[in-house]
C-alpha cells in the first residue's frame, strides 16, 4: 500500500492544536471532520515520533485491516465476567500527513466506551492468560504482519453494537508505536 504523505493545514480538518486534545498518550487525539463528507474523523498528532515510524504504523494498520476485516472474525470477550461475542474490526488509518512539522494520522472517529471504560479490571483479571482473546488476537496479528510489537489492550478497543452485532473496534494496534 502506498500512503501518500501530505502537508495539510489541520484547520481544514476542523482541528485546532491550541485546544485541549480529547486524549493524550503517545499521540494527541483530536476530533475533526472530513471536509468532503462531514463525517467525524480522529486526528492523532505525534509530538515525539518521526514520520518514518508513523508511516510504518499506518501501513501496518491498513494492511491488517484489509486482511482481517473481510474475514468477519468473531472473538469472545468477557467484560465484567459476561461473555460477549464480538466481530473484530480494525480501524484503518486512511491518511498520514505533516502539519507544523508534526506527523499525524487520520482515521474514522469511533465514538463509544473503551473496554477499559466498561471494565477497568479486565486486563488485571486476565493478566498472563495466554488464552485470553485479546492476547490471542495480538499474537495472530503479529504473525500475519511480522511486527513483534503489536499488542491489543483494553484502552485501545471500543465495544460497539451496530444492527444487533457486537463489534470490537480496534483503534490502535499497540500501546506504543516505538515498540512496533
């Protein structure tokens, strides 16, 4: 896949870097809007990573989304101890750019609660369990992509229900792009 890198004024995406981001971790997450469709987008600005790292991450995300999403793969999750069968959906990164010298990515904005929001003890209750579904999914994605740093964690997935289908939306493939 060839992702084009573009120099973009983030204001054209509805993002103002002087405003407080929705979330701060390895990236600063801002909600924006697609200027053509008006749909909500997630714009992640990376202050401590270089463009090559972001491009590699974006290409890996896009590659895995193309491989996994058409399979309609379901996995069981156990938020608050109750089994929920979820369709795995990897949210692809659709654009990589540079604004004010900072690399950024764009993907669809996924509203909703993370698995951590729903069950803050999910990871600690399942720590070290090699059969835990997020651990198994992470292992499968590492094998498919050849990237050792992939690790799906409760903070980076959202549980949604669309048309009576439970969906596990994977919004980030790893806790740290530097580990990829």
